[in-house]
């Protein structure tokens, strides 16, 4: 008979209760403070005579309907139980007293228990926040076997604590692996995500599958934080008052400006002018310059995009770990502030006629390597291969300078955007980055010489430095605000 049916004074080994409860104990799991949990309790009479069974709540938070039933021998009857959690918080245990005709002053107890998580008051609308109900979209699919102690502990203790700590409201979907269809679902999900089932329990959150207690414990906190930030960003970016599309436009503008400003970064643009001069000295015609420019630009685009995708994946993975994400946020902010200050310093150096003394530029050793690569390939007959190789080499060498803008932008995207949105913005950034290349090669084809282009650029170098400083400041502010 049920182990949860305990006499107030204890039962002697020979005194087995005549009542059997199903379920033997009410585990209501995890609910939010103020919720009302309900359960249908079936009481079976295993004795030899009919019994009048009465259930008495031990707390005003409990209720039962009906309060009493007569149950014939060998029969059963059901009671509807309810628990109101408005006055409780944390791990909770309550009980009903079950009295029968032959209880002789020794009442039996029917126990219930679970976790009541604290209320999360909604953020005032005037503060631009998202209320608790709007933040309930984090779905977790938990594949486990009922009765597993660590699984029950995760459901009733660990997950509620994580929800309170990170301010999230997780929708936990429990998936019983004893059902063959559920295991097939898990195996299919693992295959879809490029892996296989290696450990139980398993937890799926978005496009991530965690397997085994150790991996769930170590990685879930960071993933909850990332999902919370993504949910909040999606909610706050919803159009309001007929402002459809404004949120998306505002998200694109900083990336577009950053790519354009990076494209005219002095360390990148001076290399382009040197390339045009070298092509002119090599006797290349305008049509050849246009072909070389197109292939060179394509190579730069593909190289920077490839490097960006790799770095984005690494930063995205690092941001999933809570402490690493926090460190990256403040490190990114500090670096951006320093770069903004150095860009302003460079501006004043340029205004003073000391452009050679600016701090944010390529080291002389890399400049010499780039110039050597350009001179060696400017005269080669293998036009296509040479142009593609030159674009790749120049991109790699220049990365020491252009990464000043590219890396902070990637770090910002890794922390704030969903994967598909971020990749789209990354492509946009690189298209903006190569836009100045396209303009210069077209101008050269139309007859504008490298000296004239260099003169135009030198007159605006100070403005470019101020533009870089502005980009760094905007990214720093956005990093703090998000």
C-alpha cells in the first residue's frame, strides 16, 4: 500500500491501511506563486467492509470536493483536490488528513509537494520593458525517464532556481523516453543538429541539444541568458504606433555605416592607391584595370566574409557561457572607448600635418609585405589568378588594421542577434566595406588617375578618422544599453 499514508502515531508492521491512494503522492512540480494546482485523487478501499472516507485539508490553501465519500469494499472513488499557492514560495509540502470509520483516532495523511517560484512583477510599460508574460517564450524540451532522481531534482529544484536567478520564465515540455515515439523524436532532433544520442537526460533549447546531467548543468545557464536577451530584443523591436519597419532600419544603420567607414580606413585605402599606381606603372590598360579590380574586390569580399563567419561562430559560442559573455561585454566596451580616443588623437595629428605619426595604422613591416606582393603580381600575365591571390593576401595583411572596426562589430552581432539575422548583417557589412573599392576602380576606368584619388583622400583623411571615432562610440553605447 502507499508509503505516503502515515499514521500520526505510526502503524505497527501488522497494521496495513485499508485505503490505497492513486497517485500515492501528489507532486505538483513547479508552479508560479498565485497559481492553483489541481489533482484528481482516486481512493481504493482494499478492506473487507465499506468505509466512509473523509479528507480534511490541513491548510486554508487546500480544498477538496467532495469532502467525504462512502466507498464499498473492493471499490474506489475520486476526490478533486486543489492547492492555492498565493501565500507560499520555494519548496513546499502540505497534506490532507484521511479519516475512516475504523481509524480509531489514528488519522492517515495524504501528502503533496513541489516548488512555488516567486512572482516576477511586470516591468512598467513607461519604462519600455517587457512584462513577465511576454518573456515566457523560452521553450525547453526535457527528455528523461520519470522516477530518475536527478531528473526530478532538475525539474523541481534546479530549473526554478535558474529561472529566478536569470529572470526568465521557461516553458518546460516533459518528454517521457519510455514512449518509443519520444525517443524517435529525440534521435531525429539529434540527427538534425548534426549529432547523435549519447547521454540521457537530454535537453533541447532552440537549436542546441544538451546531453547528460553534467552538460546540462554547465551550459544551460549561459543558454538561458542568451535566449532571454534574444527574446527581449525581439519583443522590444516590435513595431508600435504604426512604426512598422523602423526597428529593422535602426538595426541596419550602425552596421552599414561601420562597413562604409571601415572601407575608407586609411590603412586600407592607401594600399588601394598604391595598387592603382603599380598597375599604371606596369602598363595595364583601363580595361585590364577594371578586370583586375573586379577580381581583386571579389577576393577581398570573400576573404573578409569567410574570416568574419569563423570569428562570429567563435564569439557566439563564447557568449553562450554567462561569465565569458559578461567579460566580453566589458572588454568590448573598453576596447571601443580606447579606439575612439585614439581615432580622435589621430585626427589632431592629421590636422597638424603629421599624418605619418598616427597610431591606428599598419606597422611598417606589413606595409612593406603588401607593397612587395603588389609589385610582384602587377606585371604577371596570369591576370585572374594573380588578382584573386593579391586580394586574399592584401586582406590578410590588412586585417591587423581593419580588424579595429570589424572585430567589435562581430562581437556586437554575436551577442545581440539571432544567427540568420547576424549573417545577413555580416554580408551587408562586407558589401559596404568593398563599396569604396568598386567606386575607385570604376573611377580609374573612367580615367581618374591614382594621384588625383590620393589627393582627394588625403584632404578627407581627418574626416574619416572622426567617422571612425563616431562608429566606435556608437558601438560602445549600444554594447552598454543592450
